[in-house]
């Protein structure tokens, strides 16, 4: 390339950069702040908003479902003299705040009493869920599903039927400095990768913190999860999941559960007063026997590093009690494993009460995760546009798979049953998705997904009936 051509290329690149910067500056200058007052609709403000806008909600009570399907929207509650903006489902509405937009921030809202989920992201990337209070009863209080590069911090989430904070099929998410209680699981990372669970207070649940790999879901691996510097205490409330649901075999009284995940680090936690065990490590099939030949159910290459244990295992239950009986022990232990998997290690084996860790190696001297300050990506994750067929698959992954597996029971019936019922009737399934009827008392009522457009509902119905397989 000659000098003249080089100069031209440099000038062209400089012009392109200047144009891009101009567009960014102009968009920033044109961004608006929309104010919502009591008696007005938050959803109406979302409908008016364009990417980059900020919606501020004044203190008061609002009874509606809010769906954000636009990028780079900030939904900010104004808390004044202790008075919050409260989004109240009155135990009648299905969902509180849902977002499929990317780069969305939701903060300082009190969300309560929704039958489905309090705060859910659906295939969203680069989201931030900060300083919210999410109160059940509900399925999940805070529920990011099938997204990347998220931050969940400084929230209080409680009284969920399942998990208070449930990170499902996600990548690169930090869950930090939250308080969770009164739920089946305080914080769960399920079939996910690169999840940092740090600095949280998880107490008075059935399970404090869980990292799990479940069969029957589209993502078949779960790895690189750090559970660090949390306070995990008094997680002893009874397991109240409906009979037949995934998780009914899990005993209450567990501080930390590692179920089939690989490269899981449990470090520097305060784990106290959990009646079955401080840490329980097991293969997925021990808690969910549903067959799935595409997953490796054994937890591999995990590390149990230094933690502080006090008064765990005083009243073991379920499979934990069975293992202790087989070993001739009457009380539980701090670290228990089924003994399967490979490459796992533990520190301070001689001073920590353990059972089933005979195959664990001694962790290398000085092993720690301290050098890892975040598992989010350094730059925002890019997002692509989808055609209708791709959108159907995305919605299935981001919405449906949160409650349905292929051939076992999660919350709703398995998808193999749904396919058998509807056959090729995609329109019928799309109508059911919008307005489900509670027919089976052995399953919880399905939340209506009528916030999705008719086109999206039809595309996901076609995907389920025509393409979905194990």
C-alpha cells in the first residue's frame, strides 16, 4: 500500500469514528427522563420510551405487569423518606417486571405478591438488577434466564416457592451483596457458566446457596462457579416443593449444595447452623434421576477451600441422614460428598468434619480465587437480530425452559407431554401460552404469557412442536 492510499484510509477511518461519536453524543443529548406518578402507568412510560431513556417512578403503589422489550432502558424507583414505589400484584397478577431488552437497568423498586415471577430477564444481556426488594409469594423472586453479562447486587429477595435468586442457563453473571430468605433456595446458579456468588447473606431457606446441573434442559453443562465470602446460616425451613417436582429429593438444612457442576470453588464463607450439612457435593442423578445421556452428572475439578464452619449437621434429614446411618454416624458433618467425580480437592481435611471425601485430593498450597474480581465480561456482550424461527427458539430458552424440561418435572409438565397433546396445532398452543387454564391440581398454575406478541407466541409454539427435541 502506498503512502497516499494509507493517508486516505486513515482519513476514512477517522471520519467513520467521528460520525459514530457524533451519533452517540446526539443520542445521549436526546435521551429523556420520563416521570411516572401514582395513578399513572409504568408500562405506558415504557411504551413511550426509546433506547437510552430513563424512567423514574415516584413513591406509591402500582398494580400492573411491566414488560420492557427495548434496549438501554433504565427503570429507576425514587425512594423518598423511606417511601418506595411499590409494584403490587395483589396475588392476582402473574409477573412483576419482565425484560427482554439488552442493557437494561432496574433499580430501587419494591415488587411484591405476584403469582409467577417478581423480576425476570428473558434472554437479556448486559443487565443490572440493583437495590430492589422482591417479596413473595411467587415462583422466583429474581430470575435472570438465558442471558449474558449481568449484575445482581444489593437486592433483598424473599418468600419464593423455589429460589429467591435463580440464575438459569446464563453466562458471566455476578451475584453480590444480596439478602435472601424464606425460600426453597436462597441463591441458585443452574446449568450456567462463569457465575460469581459473593458477599451475600442467605439465611432461613431450605438450601442457602446452590450450584446445579439438571437433566432435561437445553444446556448440558455447568461450570466455573465461585461461591465466596457469603454468610450462609440457619437454612432449615422444610422443603415444600410440590410432590414430583425437581428438588423434592433435596433435604432441607443444607448450607451449600454443589450438584453435578464442574470447577466449582467454595471459599471463605461463613457456614453455620445448617442442620443437615454445611456443604453437600453430589451427582445430579442423586437428586433428579431423570435420564439424560447428554450430561455428565458428576461434579469434577471442584475446590473446597478455607471456610468457617460452626454447628452444622445437628439434625440431618433425607439422603444426608441415610448416608450418615450407613457410615455409622449420628450427626452430620461440615463437608459431605457422595464420593463420585474426579479432580476434586479440599483444604484442612484434618480439621474439617467430612464424609465421602476420600477421593478428594489436598488442594495446592495457597489455592485461592482472590485474583478473580468479577466473572462479568470486560466489554458489553453484542446482541444480534433474530428472524421469526430464531426468535421462537430464543423465547423457548429464555422463557419456557425456566419451568419446563424435556421429560421430567421442573415446575410445569415436561415438553414431551406438551408435544403429545398439541401435535401440529401451533395456533392452539400459542393461544394456551397467552391464556392458560389451570387444569391439573398436581401442577402449579401457569402464568399467562400474554405480554408476548401473537407473532412471538406462534413462533415459539412452532418451535416447540416442530423442532424441539431432547
